[in-house]
């Protein structure tokens, strides 16, 4: 399948990706310093969060090709686990987020077990229904305060508790670290044996099976990693916002918002989720702030139109504008 | 809990189930035809309800009289969605399956926003129609007339769908589903068949919406709940199967009503999702689906 000599090309390309990633990281470390505006800083924090979340979604939805419309479930599990551990037992969220991530990863395995027998739209709908079931149950679960949600009490400025009197700047670095680690995980798995399995499963599961790729375990591995990253993101979100409720952490619109940056930026690509989040999240947030504050729905109209326009005009994702080759399926994205 | 109450709840659930079945049939038709899931299906229902409400307010036409009008309107909406968005997303060369999912999701978000802009977020209701506030009594069972009428009309519309699927056009639909390339060779215009298919799917939702607006509140987000039930119904009955949609719809309506009887009403959908999970585990293709 691969011509001799290409492996060198691939190694060089992957090294280049690391260099670009490091440069971006430095830029983002410096980015908030000249920006005094708190709202703008908050916007960047959210963008970084969704870049990380979508990078997690992309591992299952992009590389492995299993379009999940229920990722809010893993986000919610992460958010609720960390919040409950912190408010009830006093466990610092820096630990709680790993507990949340692991639980979310396990949940992804549990969901995957029956759902991975389905393919295409059947799978997408199954994840949607599972996600909505979870929303309904949590809305009625008194132990986690049902539909009222949980307010995370402020105790003291603390990095281990991820609580800050002025939260925006510290959380810039928290979310930057999150997005960077998610990116690094994607970079590692993209070049690993799993990465090749996933792309094979995505292209043609039957052909992959005939080449001794174990399809089901491959999907389960993608689901676990993807669920873990999403769960950790949910835990960080709960500490950043200080309040979680079922609608904001388990709703369908969140599942879509987790998937969209990868879809808009380029599914199954390393840079797609970053680029997609950088375009989508500011547009969505700014249109809410400027147009939708009266609840008139114009923000939703713009958001919906943007999704349609980008999906139709750039189905291969915005990364194709940069001439980046799609890693999934190996088509040359710039040719279209 | 007397037998009469259980019977009353069960019949209520059955009637609701007939509405679910018709909504699901529209979704199933489109899915079976071209392997496209319309994630804006619930918003078509919402549009039909608002259209009925607006015409009722402006012209004083009773929802029942509006049935053919709204069905035609939603036929047009379905066909327009196909021509404007779906045909384009099917022509895309990359990630076709994914583009289709997110284009219809974008449409659903857009339509909710548009409804909010035009009608506001308040709940609306039609309370002075011919069917409003009347009941029918059969023995000890007392049912709202609007719900009985809705069940019957939806059943009729369902029968019409089955008849359509047996006509010349129905066979063209079937042929296009089997092999969309080959039908072009025997003179079937694929785009035309697909847009009529979307139109019929829209009309089915339109009829359900009119009947629903007689007794159900109307809001910009009313569609999402019905859409979710429609996905479960279609998955339960088997994608693309009309009899499956009918039986699954009625089953879902019954289970929902009976769950509300034994559990907290806010948990009434848990019963539906529980059967869905069971079907998923033991019969992934649904009750009547082809794999």
C-alpha cells in the first residue's frame, strides 16, 4: 500500500507537525497578555476548551469514522463526577477530572458495546438516543440535584482545586494545557498502530477485517480514548463556569457543538478541530452576545446557516484551505 | 388503580402512538429512499403546527379545514429542502454521510431560531377549534375528541401512504431505492422521485402537525421531542419499513402512556428508551427491518 520511501516522508511530516504545534503553543501562551478585554479572553478560553473536546470527538468520529451524536454524555459524566467529588467529598478537581475522564471512558465502552454493531446513521441515532436518555435520567435524579443543577462553591484561590477569584487568565492556561494534551494524544495515536486500524475501519470495515484488523476492539479503543478526553473537558468546564445542570452538560446541542469544530475544520485531521473551533466558537458566541441576547433567535439562525454553508462549501473541512492532507482515508484534500 | 383507568390510559397512548407512527413514517420513507436521516424532521412538525396556528388566528379557519392546505404546504417544504440542501449534500464528494447529517442539523437549528424570531418563545395553543374541549365517552372511558380525531386521521393518512407505495410512483420509489443509477436508464428522473419522496414525507408530518395543534402546545422547540420519539420508532420498527413504523409507533405510544402511569410522568420516556435498548441488543435491525 505504501511505496518505499514514503515512510520517511511521513516521519518528516509528523516532525513538522510537532514543530508547528510547539510554535502554536508558545503563541497561545503569550496571546492573552496583550488582550485586556475580559470578554475576549473568555472567548479564547471557550475556544480552547472546544478545540480539546472536538479533538477527542475526532478520534472516534473522525479517524475511526463512527459519528457520535451523544458525546455530551461523556462531557456530563466528567462534569458531574468532578463536581460531586469536590462538593460532597472535597476531592480536588485536579484529581476529580481524571476520575471523571476514566468514568466517561468506561461509559463510552459501555455505550460502544451494543452500538458498534450498528453502522452509519444507525450508529449516530443510537448514540443520540442514549445521550437523551441520560439527560432525562439526570434531570430526575435527586442525588445530583436533578434539574436544578450543582453550584460549585468557591473556597480559595487554588491551582489544585482549579478555583480562582479572577478565573479567566488562569483558565486560559488550564484550557490551553487541555487542548495541547488532547492534540498530543491525537498526534500520538494518529501515528500508532491504532491510528492505521481506525482509518482502515473507517474506509471499509469488511476489507479491514479481511486484513486481520480487529474491528470491534479498534472501535472500543477509539471510544475509550475519545470518552476520556471529553470527560476531562467536562470536569474542567464545571470548574471554569462554577455551575452545571443537565441541559448545559448533557443536552443534544452540546453533543453537536462538540462534534462541529472537527466537522467544520476537517474530520480525521490533526488540525481540523483547532481550526474549526477557532472559526465556529467565536462566531457562535459573538452572535449570541450581539444578536441573541433578547432571545429573538437570530443567533440560532446565523449559527444554523453557518453550519449548512460550511458543510456544503467545504465538506473536506477548512484545513483543505491550508493545503493540509487529510489523514483519514488518505484522499488529498486540497484537490477538491 | 381500576381497570377503567388503565384502559383509558392505554387508549390514550394508542391514539398518541398513531401520531408517532405517522411522523415516523415520513422519516422512514426518506431514510429508506436514499439512506438520509432528516435531523430537521421535528422542525417540520413544528412548522406545520405554527402554520396551522397562524392561519387559524388570521383567517379563523379551523385546523380540520386546513388539513389539505398544510399537507400541501409541507409537501412543498419537504421538496424544497431536498432541492435546496439534500441534493447538494448528496453531490458532495467528501464525507457525504457526515455532510448530510450536519446540513440537516444546521437546518433544524436555523428553523428553531426562525420560529423564535417570528413567534417568540411563548407557548401557544389553539383552544377554540371545532375539536377543542370536547370529549367522547365509550362506556367508562372518556377521551378528548381532538385526540380521537388525531388518531383516526393519522391512521387514514397512514393508509394513504401504503396505497401510494403500491402505485406506479411507489414502484418508481422502490426502484430508485434499489439502484439509483440504473433507474436513469429506464427513464426515471431520480431528482424528481427523490423530491416527491421528501414531499410526501413532509406532507405526512404536516398532517400530524395539524392534528396535534388541536390539543398540544406549540413552541419553537416542540419538534425535538417528537423527532426523538420518531428516531426511536423508526429504529424499533426497522428503517424504511412502513408496517414497522405503524406497529412501533403504537407500541411506543402505549409504553409511554403506561410508563407514566406507574412512574413519575416526567420519566415517561424512560420506558420507550428501555425498549429501544432491548431491541438494540437483541435485534439491531428493528422488528421489521431489512439488514
